[in-house]
C-alpha cells in the first residue's frame, strides 16, 4: 500500500507537468498529436501503478520521452506550415452563403445533427443566417452570420462610446487579490474605504469587483447554515 502511494506521488506531478508543458487546453481543443500523447501518457502512467514489479523508471522514462517529442513536434509545427497541415489538417468550409456543402460534410464524417448542434451552441438556429461556417482543425465549428442576423453594435448605430477596462476581482471568497487590485489601480486605502463604507471586512465579502471608476459588484457572504 505504501509503495503504491509513493508511486502515485512520484508519477502524478510528472503527468501534470507534461500536460502543462503541452499548453492550457481543454480536451475538445486538443490537436490530434496532443490528444494521442495525452492518451499514451495516461496509459503509461497506469502501468507501474498496477504492476508493482515494474520499476518506476519503466513508466517515467517513456512519459518524459513522449513529452519531449510533443514539445519538438510543436516547435516544428510552428516553423513549418506543411508539417502543420500534415499533422493537424486545415480548416474546412462547410457552409458558404447559407448553403451547406454536403460533400465536405461527408468527407469530414460530420453528420447534419453534429452541424446543427454546433450551430445551436453558437446561438444560431437557422442555417440560412450563416454567411460562413468552418470546421476547425480541432473539430470545433466557427460561424460568421450574415449582416441581417448579426447583433447590432454601437459601431453599426454610429453611437460614440468610450472603451473601458473590464472590472477586476479585488476580493474573492474573503481573500484579497493583489493582482486584481494592481490591474484596477486600487490602493489598499481605497479598498479599506470601500469595505468601511459597506460596514464589511474582507472575510465577509464573497465577491468584490471594481475598475478605475468605482465598484461594479459587491456580494456579501451568506451566513453559514
């Protein structure tokens, strides 16, 4: 039991390090090479955990080799467009001017249900509203709507507006965020004035966001039941 625990404590940080080194992506955003390496690493990691007779290095070394290989491949993909297309493919247009390219859907083995599901996730329920839809190399669908279906913006209405920085989190679940305070240009004195004005301490705040113009959101912690 103790041996298994020690092996887990050794392998776990190596796997986490490898996944972090490959980049911060969700499973659905992984390129084919990244997905293959992720699956292989997870399978290799289980071998020394299941079989106590296998040396720990039998699992660590192959994982490190795969991680190094993926880093080298990522570097090569960045440098070579041909290699990038060979390994990851290229984006494919499946809708143009509201017309679905049925042959391209078949080539991609992309069903009509898959397409409609992806469009609904983007808030599009009418195919004729789509000017252009593309299947990206990670399998996700990107869509550009026709002008008549797009949300009207201030630029469309020619309404002059001033750009503002988004509010930053100053206090989250009772903890003061130094990074958020710096980004919002909020000093310690200003934060204390805000808290005193609302008769609160940081520990009583669930969420406090603000920008340079003032407080945007203040939510008190609910009393524990």
